[in-house]
């Protein structure tokens, strides 16, 4: 890791780590009477860890100039491991909160173990920890391969990957201590948000700098999506988190928005987080690993174009469908609903483009669980985008809103689409990264596939049932013209579904553990076999290597 | 850049682009995609024309149908209330006795009262009104403040040690904690109180009975009455029946005498309509098998 940094980059790494440690000290002192102080200590330790890491290898020889004729994959490798680590942690917390809903006493009377604190650990753990790390790792890989250019330097990818994980740690530890902005999927407080902006800008610059130096005339579709993901998430994150801290010594802050404007900003953010984090980013993954694994050309370039622009344009309007029948003016709801309906077309066009790409490779889908993961992901992408557009229709939403149907919908997308495409892509990527012929155990991939599929189906069906029963019970009137059921009646009716949901989630978690084990064993297997880089898997050099990395 | 070639599986030409082995076919956009794009867009445009849709500075396009979600809800609420008024008006106007004597009306009371009760009261008193530790059993017929519908309605309206100005107030002192009674006296009165409901006492308890009776007469009768049957105008519980709010075992009764008790029930006036309170009072009466 450190050995691949030039001396100048090692110095830069020490400087940045020292600055981070200083920030930690300031936070710890200014926030000594507040939870901000605890986070200051975490930041300080992180900075000191960075310094220690660099110093331990500081005097190793510089990497040879020859490195420039290889892609820089070390950050991708670490990103894969971090992603799987977060997957197991995040899904474990998911199963825990699912169990809490069925057996509410599992909090052990501890504040940190209450549902309100554990739930964001689950959502942030899986979305940002598992999903985000997988996106960063795969984006670095795809970017280099489809540009035929090495990353612009050796330091900034590490800054992005590790800085991003610092954000994840601050987020999760903050939730357990009770720190939250109470904005769904944007819970971390102001200082963590500012840090993420810095990390994200560097991430964007890596992308731009590499694309600038690409040796291909066109930018591949996957990169359009990764770019949209990085750019729009930056915009969403900054706007939704505009807030004024109580003081620089306090973790607490107040949002710049209030009332219905706050709600609208939050769901503009929330829905576009689904669009640009959980959809665009993972479509980038799909567009590289699926055709690569299937060995088939993309079904239609033209379809890719209208899908991309359809998705990016239409999603921006759809957020208000989270606020149907609320204080939000009706015209905003109308726009959210109608754009959500049109959005179905580019969404299905993307799913269709992916599935039609498999024409001529369906025998591989049958035999290869890795490709089957990606195929099922495309199917679930189609299913959940249909469901999403359907639920955005006001009349449907009046039944589905505030019920478990929403939870089922999210998990059809999160388990069926996001997690499946990630696992499929990682199973394809890991052997390439560690330069082995295949994963440690293809059988375990098969086991994981069926665990994941069974878990998803059990989960989603349980929540469909539970949600629709809830929605119907809440709107059923008796002969007297008053409500036939109380809230507790609906809660009792949900109990069996909450138990099934926990079982479904548990199966999915076991699958993730199997994946982590399989990847770990593949890495161990790779250590015992030395192998060189395949000749084809290299960036294109033009003249001197120095031209590749200006400034070195 | 690779040259465009023909894909043997589909017979389509590629675009000639290639990225690390990935190629793209030049397949035209399928007609069905364009068709659905046109249909959904048409749907959107028609919907915009009919409903409130686009902002225009300080106002917005109101839509040809002239529908406003607030008016729709207000109208639905009015309609539903008018429909229910067929029987709610009678509940509001009639006396408790008249309502209880009308089986058709009591059917509405039971239907609606159950939902009202489970949504508002069951959190403490349980879905069947059987209470729990610290929360009175409403199905037992052992009333703190009276079991007539009028008394129950008043308890619901004003609450007990609640926030209403005229809330019902009641408190049992911490006789042991505040030093009014010595430990031995507390133990004695606990034994005596438990004997009132015919509970089996230990030998030590038996030995304290006489002393306990004296302590009781000197300290407890003001509220609980000489016979220990309580007083409903003070909210003092009957100690002779089998029902206990805080438990009738030796330790629980000891805790009550030692530390005192002050239960709390919110004042529901302003949170529930007078008709809803009336409905609930009648419904709670049915839990105990008829108002007493």
C-alpha cells in the first residue's frame, strides 16, 4: 500500500493525516463537553493511524517507473474487502432491527440498542458502507479499464477510499451515541458532512483527471453513470445538509430549511439518493461487469443513451411522490407523480437492455451463478422500478404510504437489485484483481445465490402482505361509519410477517457471510500462487510513462 | 477504435466502439420503448391539464377539473360526519340511561368504542381493559372513582392527577418513607390490609394482625374507610376485594405503604370530543359486564 506511493506522495499522505489529526484535536478540545469531543478523538486516532501507517514504510524504495504500465488496483482491492466487511456488519444490524420489530424486548434496556439508533446503523451500513465502498472500488477498476489509463496518482484514491470510510465510521458511531440530524439517509451531523464533501470533490477530480487522459475516443456508458452518481450525490448532499451548528463546540446543528420546505428538500435528496447512488452508480457496475462476464456486446447503444438521459432527467422531479396527501402543495405532488410514471420507460429500457445483452449467453446464465446474480439483479431492477412508479400514483400511494409495502419495495430494490449486482460484480472482479483463475469456491457462489434469492423473496413477500393488510386495515370502516380496526389491531396482524421478514433477512445475511468467506479464501489462495499481469490488462502508454502522470 | 463488425448471434452491426473487450450493438431503439414513452408522456400532459400542476410565480395552474386536495379532504370529512350523525347525534343528546336501553345504539357504541379504546386507552389498560401493574383493571368492577357511566366519563374528561384544572386528584402518602409509621408498624398494617381480602398470612403476619388493625384505624380509615372498602369520591381503592393495582402480595403492599402511590391518568378533554368520551364511558362500562 505505502510502498506503491512515491516519496512525494508519502509526504503528502503524512501532511494530510497530520492535518486530520489536528482537526481531531481541535474537535476534541472544542467539543470536550459534548459528543463532538468523542468524534474528535476518533478523527485524531484516524489521523495518527494514517501517519503511523506511512512512517512504518516510509523508507522503502520508491515504486519503479514501470508501475505506470500497470493499472493501479490496490485501492480497489482494499475497497472490496471493506465493502464486504460493511455488508456483514450492516446486514447484521438489519436482521437485528427486523427482530426488534417482532420481539421489541431485544433492546436490553440500553439506549444505544434502541430501534431509533440501530436502524440508521443498518441503513447507512448497507447503503454507504457496503454499497458506497463497492461503488468506489468498482468505479476505479472500470474507469481505468474503459479509459485504458492508469489512475492519475497513487495518493488521492487512498484519500477517497479511507476518507470515505472515516465518514462511515463517524456516521455509525454517532448514531449509537444518539447523534442524528433526523434526516433519513442523511443522519450524520455537520462536521461529518463537511468531511464527506472534501472526500467527494477529490473523488470527482480523480474521475475527471483519468477521463482526460483516456486512450479511448469515447467515454463508455458505465462511466456516464459513475459520473452522474458522483456529481449528483455531491449536489444532493450539499444542499440537503445545509445547516447551522449550535456552536463549533457542538455536534448538534439546525437545518436551513423548516416545515414543508424541509420535507421537500429531504425527499428531493432521499429519492435522488435512490436514483443516483442506488441506481446510477450500480447501473455503471452493470454496464461493465455484465457484458464482460457474458462475453456479449451491449444490446443497444441507442437504448443506453435514451435510458441514461431519461433516468437522469426524470428522477430529479420524482421526490415529491414521497409527500402525497401532505401539506405539500398539490401541484408539486402532481409533478412528482407524473414524472415518476414517465420514468418507468427509461428504467425498463435499462433493464431490458441488460437482459437483451444476455441473448446468446443464456447458457452461461444457467451455469454461472456469478452471471445469474447479475441477471436476477436486472430482473429485480425492472420489478422494483415498476413498483416504484406504480406506488407514486396518488391513488395507490394512499393505500401504500406509511405501510410496510414501502419497506418491501425498498428491499426489492436494495436486496434484489443493488446487493445482487454488487455480489455478481465482485465475484467477477475478485479473481481479476488477485490474478487467480476463479473464485475459491464456485459452489459457495451457487449457495450464496440461492440464499440471497430465497431471502429476498421471503422478505419482499412478507412485506407486501404485511403492508397491504396494514393499508387495508387502516382504511376499513364498520357499519357505524367509524374505523373498524385500531392501530394495535394492525400491529398484531403484522407480527407473523415480521417474523418471516427476519428469517428472510437472516438468509440474506448468511449469504453475505458466505461471500465474505469465499473472497477471503480466494485472497489466501492468490497469495500462494504468484501470477503476472495478463498482457491485455494494461493501460496504453504513449511515449514516456511520465506523460501519464503529469507532475511526477 | 475497432471497426464495426457483424455480431453473429443477433446479426446486428456493432457501433465500432470497443472498451476493454466490451462492444455495443447498433440496435435501433425498440418501437415499444418509443410507444410507451409517448403514452406515458401523453398521460402526464393530460394529467397536468386536468389537475393543479405547474408553478407560475406566486400561483400555479389550477387544472380544468378544479380539484383541490384540501377541499376534497374537507368534503370527505364532512360527508362521513353527516353519515355518522344518524346515530352520533343521538349519543350526543340522549342520557346514558336512554342510550344503554337502546340495543341498536349500543351496537354502535360497542363497535366504535372498541376502536377508540384500543387506540387511546389500551396502551395502559390493555386491549381488553384488564390493566396491568400500576394500571387499574377496568373489567373487574372495582372502581376507584365510580363505575357509573357519568363517573367514568368525568374520569376520562378530567383525568387523574392530570393537567386539566379540575382534574381528579388523589395521593397516598409514603407512610414509612416520610417517618409517619415505624417499620414494625408498616409491617403490621401490611399484614392487616392483606387479611381484609382474605389472603393467607405467614405466622409472623398473624402475630402482627392486632397491631396492624390499630395502625389502620389510626392512619388509613380517613381514605379507605373503617371497613377498608375505600371511598370513590376520594379515589381510594377498595382493599377488601381481590383486585390490586400495584399488587396484593406482601412486598407490593409493603412498597405501597412505605413509599406511597400517586397514579396518573391524562385529561382527555380537548383530545377526544365530548361524544367520543361519552362513547368510551359506555364502552368501558361494558367491559365490566355492565355499568355498576
